[in-house]
C-alpha cells in the first residue's frame, strides 16, 4: 500500500518525529510556531490595511475598478486558496506537529521560522521558503513606490490573500487540535542533507 508523493513522509521525517505520530495534536512548541506565523501574517495585513482603506477616498475610473476586482479575485484564488490553503498552511501545521514530536530547544525558540520551512527542511523546501520570503520583500519595496490608487489596489489583493492565509492557518490548527490527520509531509531533511 504505497502513498502518493504528496502524502509520502521520508524515513528521516519519521525518525525525527520519534515514537509519536506527526498527526498528534499540536503542543506548546508547535503552537508557538503556528501562533508566530499567524502573527506575522496578521501584522502584514495590519500594515497594508491603511493604504487599502485609502481607496475609499478615491473615485476609481473604470480601468482601476476593473483592475481592483480582477486583482482581488486573482489574489484570493492564487495566494489565498492555492498557495496558503492547499500548500503553506497545512505544511506549517505538519511541521508544528513534527516539532512537537521531537522538540529541540533552538527549534522551539525559532518555531515560527521552523514551521515556515526556513531551516531544518529538505533542500527544496528551504529554497522555496527563502525564495518566496525574499521575493515578497522585494515586491513590498517595489509596491511602496507606486502612487495611489494603484498601491491601494495592489494592497487590497494582498490583504485578501493574507486574510485567507490567516483563516486557513486557524482552520488547520483547529483540525490538528481535534486530532485530525494531516496528509502533507513536513518536508524534514533526510539524514544525508
């Protein structure tokens, strides 16, 4: 009975998890990781919200309004549903569970970064996590240069995507708290990585 690639957990991940399953309920280090990641997302929403709300001070023309609607829909689907709900949020919770199964002091202290896959992850996961993190920082710096209402339009889509991400993280954390099974790998490194 083989598992699909999406569900497969490496031998190193099972060894890291120790005697408890990575599907056990989330405990203190993992909870800190989930709360920390959620706080980072919520902080980003809080920081972007003023520019987004400034949109109400502008009378958008037809192109700007169409762009706003299309951008918000695109970001809700691509960032919110596809990126956060299908990949990022369940992996954060899976990594939180793996951390709880074998808490290490440094990993527990840096649990939000661990849960995001920025360290002690497969090479591919670290490349993806760092690329996205640095890409987002670069985009934030570029979007800051845009004048209103365009900056508010971009920020509105990002707020919708991040909001979906926060809701998704809470959803998967509650599922984990209820002991529900996670089918996504925590992407822990193999022994030779």
